[in-house]
């Protein structure tokens, strides 16, 4: 699976590792992704999602039903 958040769309960025002598080498900044299970009461089932910690805060704030509704409107299969 790709390292992309299902809710926010966050994905790896590229940048440099900078040494003490200021030598720059390429590196990747990976998003903080977690595999999390949520109980979706409207459909009486568990949903497993690969989401960032920022998305977990969004789900806590807006509610799982609102986030799932928005994802389905975008065409994602949940």
C-alpha cells in the first residue's frame, strides 16, 4: 500500500539530510500514518483505515459519519 493518508491525502515529501559539514543528501519525510480501526455505528461494522494522526484529530472533531460521507462523495470505497 502507498504511504498516503486516506482522509487528508498527506504523502511523503523529499528534502535533504544536512551533515555537520553541510553536505546535502536526498531523504524522504514520511507522514505519521497509523492503521486504525473505527466502529461505524451507522452500518454496524468496523472500518480499518490507514490515516495520519492529523486525520485522527479530524475524525474526533467532525465525527466518523461526516468523514466517511465526504470520502464516499470523493469516490473512495469505504
